[in-house]
C-alpha cells in the first residue's frame, strides 16, 4: 500500500480531533470560568530510505539522509489558562479571582474528602447557611472546612478572601477565609466537568509535597478576590472560527490525498488487464 494513504488517514484523524476541541470551545463560549483548549501536532518518525554519509578525504563530499515522512499525530491538547473577561453582577456571592489562583470546593466539605479546583465563582448560600457552588459542593476555607453563615446574619467577602459575618446583635466574626490555591503547572490540571479541575500528577501544587496549600497567605500570584463579579470564558470566537476553517481545509486536503492514492492503486491494478 502507498505510504501517502496512511499519512492522509493520520492527517484526517488529527484534524478531526482538532475540530472536536474547537467545537467544545465554541460550545462553552458563555461558560463561567471556562478555559479554552488547543491541539498541537507532531510528525511521526520518518522512514529513512538512505542514511547520511560523512565527507571523506577522497574527492567525494558528504550526503544528507533521504527520509520519507509517515504522517502526523497529536502532540498535545493544551488548556490555555488565560484570564477571561470580567462580568459585573453585583451579587455578593459571585466571586472572581484577579490572579492565577483557584477556588477549592469539596463534595464532603472536607479537604481530605477529595478537593477540586475551579475558576467559576458563581456561589450560593444553601438552606443550612453553607457557601456552595451551583452543584452543591462546599466552598472550602483556608482550614479545609466549610464556610457557614448563621441565620439572620449578613456577610461580605473581602479582597483577601476574609468572610466577615455580622450577626443580628451587631457582633462581627472574621475568622473564616476563602481558600485560594495556586498550582505550579495549571496545564497539568485535568478537567472533571462542572467547571471543576482535578489535580493531576503533573500539576505540582505550589507547596511542593503533593498536597494543596489551602492555608497559604494571599500574594500577587494568587491574586485578589473581587466580589460582585464573575470571570467569563476565555474563548476567542474570532480565533476559533479561523482555526475551524484551517482544520476543515486540512481535513479536505488529507481526504484528497487518500482519494488520489486510491486512483494510483487502481491504475496499478488495471495494468494486469
């Protein structure tokens, strides 16, 4: 069989994956805290038809290797952790991180029960007074516990994550502080659905021992918290549609390679007639 046919198949598979990623990006153009992805290609190991030769003292120069490429494969699918635009809602439980940090949420309300990270700060206060996300997962404080607002109390969240609760009697409690986590390699986070990220083996949490640093002091890298705002998706529709056209043309070109290779094989078969 012709090598060009297999190269064309690999190209079609690669561009199909690229179209899948682009489609997901466009579908999430209005998803709070969503980070777009991109596909990077790499060539497959080439077949060497003739090895290179070194120059000699004889009246003969060196020659370069003769190699035939065998197609393309997916090099990586990267998540671009660029900041999305801010949307003002004036809702006190809508939070945006102005920096590189992530909110920490847990299904059990304890860090040991499985912690997920998110940039989507559309939080709510449930019937028990707990600060939760849209799926009912508890928002964690720097101690790895839940944040509870007592009944008949008002509260506000400062730029450093401090939750100030004022009771009906006027007593102020500022012991809770929202956890903001920094990950050394954000691209190592794995998307878990629901605007959540799972800490992968290559994420390297900033404390260096494989555990999430929930109790670290806020700094410039973690960023400040802005109440009354949400971070929107960082998908750029102009770029996505441009990449979609490129992927579509690449898919068409590779399909033409396959059809041309098939015509050549048909000519070979017809030689016997």
